[in-house]
């Protein structure tokens, strides 16, 4: 029992160390891209990174769930309701800066919540990116099937 607890402690501390390192390096790289965007007047790389980094970090936070799922037996399932209710809106809010900056021929006023998402800064995009990345592993489930249920399928 103590050995299992000690192993879990080291796994969690290792994962925490990886997350802290990724977070620090990501913030430093984002600062570099913002400085580069200011000097070259090319904000595309900075915008793409600011959209993708929170999603990647959310995936990193959800890795514990994936490890738990890999240890369980059963059939893989996707919770489509959770994915549609939480995933699609968070993906929309996360990707909205890309829609805005990459020159669609329509105004951002035409998008649902477009004006609010553009004028509210980066907070909604960052939070939604974290939610979407984290949710990717939380919509996946494993359902245990008994022998009789397997025969029916």
C-alpha cells in the first residue's frame, strides 16, 4: 500500500514538474512572439500560438484522466452530449481570434457574440482553450461490458 502511494506521489510530482516547465516555456515563447510581432508587424504567429497553447495545456491537464482510462477494461465510448454542450462552444470561443484575424469576408458583428469576444481581451479565449483541451479526455469513457452483453453485440 505504501509503495503504491509513493509511486503515485512521484508520478504526480513528475507530471506537475512537466506542467510547470511547459507553462514557463510557453509563456516565454509567447512573449518572444509578441515582441517579434511588434517589430515585424506580423501578428499571425503570436495569435496562432495564443490560441493553441491554452488548448495544449488543457490537454496536458487532462492526461491523468487518460492514464486512468487506459488502466480500466471495457469498451471505448464518447460522451457526445458533453462534447456538443461544452466542447463546441468552447472551441468556437477559442478559435474566434483566428476567424477574426485571418480575414473572413464578413464582419465580426455577424458572428454570435462576435463583438463581445473581440473587445473582451484574451481571457475568454484562454479559459475556453483550457476547457476544450481538458475536455478532450473527459468526453472519452470506458464502459465495462459483462460476458453476456458482449455476446449480444
